[in-house]
C-alpha cells in the first residue's frame, strides 16, 4: 500500500478506528521524539515536545504504530507507555 492510497493528496485527515488522524502525525511524533531524547534540547523545547506527543498519542494508537514499532529509547518508551 502506498501513502496516497491511505490519504490521497487532497485529503488531510481520516478516521482510523474512531479517531481522527491528521496527515503528518507520525512524522511529527518522530520529530518530537528526537527533541525529547536530545540531551541538548532546552527545557522549553522538551516541554513542547512532550505536550505534542501526548496530544498525538490517541492518533498513533489508533494507527497501531506501537503495535508494529517499538520505541528504542527506553526512557521515552516508558514515558509513552505511562500515558
């Protein structure tokens, strides 16, 4: 399956398992995970990344991202699992 078969170019969001998921949710999570795990990131950047991750978790779970992929960073994985 190709990305355009899941969300065509003209569609920006879709319903997955009862949750509205915006295009770009997975990419945004990856960017925020990089910030969260960056020891050099500022507290403000890390706090914003945390807030954005928490907001995205229902969509990521609806997509079953964590059923297929395991977060490598143990601290981030435990933090996500606790939410």
